[in-house]
C-alpha cells in the first residue's frame, strides 16, 4: 500500500482512509478486506436502491460480490416524499411502491432486501441533543448486529452532498425519523401537508447538525454490538442524490472507492477529492462544489467532528499496486 497524502491540522493523522481507483465488484471486496474488520453476525448493508427513474444508484452487479462475501442483507427505509404527479410508479414513499422499484432495479435477482420501516419504527439514543432528543429508525434495525454503510458519494439538493453521514442518518431513519431530522426536531411525525414548508426546512444548519447527531446514534448502536464500517463509491456523481427521480447530468468522471472505520474522515476525504479536481472538458466539479457551498454541506462534517463522531484528519492510503 502507498500513502498518497496526509490531510491533518496536527502532526498526527487520526485515522486511515483507504482508496482504490478501480471501481469493480472485485475492488469493492478488496477495499473491504483492507479495513481489517470482519463483518460478522447478522450483517446489514445500508445503501440506496435508487429512485425509480434515477440511473446513478449503485448497481446490484457492482455490489453483489461484497454482499455475498459478508452474507449480508441490503437494508433501506421508505422516503418521506413522492416523485410528483405522473411519476407514481417511481415513488418509494410506501413499501408497496418501494418494493416495485427495488425489483425493477434488479436487486431481488441476487440477494435479500429489507425495508426496515415497512412495519414499525424504533427510537434509539442520541448523544448530541441540540436539536433532536432521539433518532427514529426503521424497526428492523434491531434484527442486525453489524452494519456496512455502503455509500454512493454525490450531491444532494438539501444536504449539499450525500455520503456516509447522510446514509447513516436520513438513510436509516423511518419516514417519521426523516421528518424529525429535516425539521431539526420540530416535526416528530411526518405531515405531508407541511413538506417543504418553513417548519420542515426552515433551519438549514439545524438540519445538518441533526443529521450528524442521528448518524452518531446509528454508529453508537452498532458499536455496542458487532461493529460498523463505511465504504463510499465515487461514480456517477451528479449534483443530485439517488433520491431524485430525474437528476442533473453527471459532469464528473468516476474516481474510485474509499473506505474507513471513521465516517467523518471518509466524507471529508471525498469532499477533498472533489475540491482537488481540475476543470477539463470531461471533468468539471464546479456545479457540485457550488451545491455543497450553497447548502453549507461541509457543516455536517464539522458538527460530526465537534460531537465526537470522528475526525476530519486522515491519511489516504492506496491499495492499488
């Protein structure tokens, strides 16, 4: 392995982020093994199976070797919104519709999938109670004792970017949990009539800090059991999330796969990589960087470090020969 760079404000790096420039089923398994943490017990692989007409989600053919390696189950939660009139076939805001999208995207051809809030939800403790007093997650989370947060790094309309911290927080939250996080603790139950109103989206930094707090709750939940690790794939990077039905065009070239035992360091490394990209005819980070800046996306990472979830200091280590 080769140490590529040191991103640290002190003399000592706090953790390691592994990198491979190859994006393949084999390299996904290789970077998992580089972490040196064995997924054991009942393994949940938290990833997005993608909005109905979104082409950018991580494909089952890419992730299948990793899922087989750890004998895992893909876990998801329903969304808190619809795709709009005329796009009902793409909705994931009910389990019935969500299952149709999961099947259409090919996941059921390979492995089990679990919609964690299909039947119920549970509350788990939150350490940072600045905005939210607990985290409301899919009830089936209780069926697992190890998690792989398998993240697709990209932009996001509200969070600025989507990576490990969003996947852990909004991604694991039930519909009510999503409303609770988005509203920075003001809305404990989803009220469709108030979606996108000031009550729901009126406090941007509060939303970002709530995401960090909810992510920490999920991390602490699995650290008390068999453990949790984080892998991010930097491909098909639109400024829009996999939850957007018709995302903006991809303007960035695929970069690689990163992994860490620290979700804060992992998200920071992905952000740093985007910041280091040069503008060329085929590779332009401008729109994504503007989206992150407009939504103050870096604040999620800042707050996550402040509350002790992880460190923004890291060493980037290539596993490529």
